[in-house]
């Protein structure tokens, strides 16, 4: 919805807005379009800047439209386009601003046809910031939460299947992070309790982990090292039942053979002899993409 181009107050405000623009970006702008009293002209200028991937100039147009034309039919699209400009330009700071902009859109237009898109892109903004499993996993956890929100609120959305793929990827990444820490505590520190805690988290929360068979073996191994034989046996039995072709099944049998008979009081025990194969395992995983080797020590 346009405004009267002859309104002197509106035209004056447009000129002031232009004068206040950062000098470093003003040479990219169509000053006449930016100060126009027509929301359509400003909108089209913003779209042109997007096509040229001139993100900063595009943001200037979209902010102008948002602030100066609150009743414009282009308001929702201008807000989505503003968020998209941050996302497409990329970089941690821009992804943070993208999340904020998408959330603002969702607050103002929860029933808009593009609300599912805004929710998906907010999740993607977190996903773009996720770290490898050996580093902080906050962004991965936030991405997982946002993707799940999409599935809960917009179950018919076209973005549901891409979100499910991302959820699987996030879950694998989080499970790898727990495994890497658990393996580090087991092999480098021989801190059985700390390692057990990490492995148990995977067993309870991430049964879809791609290396779940190894987790069951490592958990049984640590419980055995801690003298908790009765607790170790069910995990080793589950390994054999659910993963009969796993290379860890034979190792689990050898490990369990070193345990005292069932009913023997729990007591600290040395590392089982069956865990010594002559191969040296990595003392700690260096990254999520290079987790500790699957071959047990």
C-alpha cells in the first residue's frame, strides 16, 4: 500500500533516513528508491539487491519498508527477506541475527503461509553453527530443538522431511560427542565412572547411534573394569542379540569369560585381559569427523 508522494513530512523522513545510512554502504544504494514514498518501489529495490547478492543494501531497503510502511502488503515478505539476507550472507554473527529475525516473524505472523519456512530456517541457522563432536554442542542441541518444533507445529509442511534428515544428523553428532568423551575417559584416564555415564547416555537417549554395538561393548568393558559384573552382562547380551554380525560380539564373549561367576560380590577388578589385542587405540578422539578407532585395544 503506497503513500501520497506529495506528503512533505514523509519525503523529509525519507531524506533523513538516507543521510543516516552508513557511508560505507550508501554507494550501493539507489537513494531515490530508498527515499521513495512508495512501498512498492522500496520493495522492488530490495529484491533487485537480493538478486545481486548485495545483502547489506537489501537489508537497508527491507528495514526502510518495515519501519516506514507498517500497513504495507509487503511487510511479511520484507521481514522474511531481511532474515534470509542474514542467512544467505552467512557467518556466525549473521546466523545469530537470522534466528532473531525469523523468530520475530513467527511472533508477528504465526499463521502466515511462510511460518513453517521461517521455523525451518531458524533451525538451519543453528545447524550452520554446529561444531564437531569434540567441541561445544549447544548449537546442535538448539538446532535439534527447532527442527522438532517444526515437526510438532507444522506436521504437514513441505519442510518436514528435510527436518527429519537434519534431526538424524544432529542426533548422530550428539551421540558421537558423548562417545568421544566416554572413550577419552576410558582409554586415557581410566575413569570408569565418567566413561560409564557417557555410554549410558547413548544407550538411553541415542539407540539409533551408528556405532551402538561398540557402545554396548565399551559400556560392558567399563562396568567390568569397575567390578560391576552383574550390570555389564545385560549389555553384552544385548550386543549379541541385536548385533549378531558385529565384530564386537566375539570380543564381548571373551570379556565376559574373564568375569567371576554370577553371584560373586562386586569388587574392583583390573582391566580384563581380553581387552588386550596388541593394537594401540587413540588416547582421545581428535574431532567428530575422526572419532576413536573402532578396533578395541
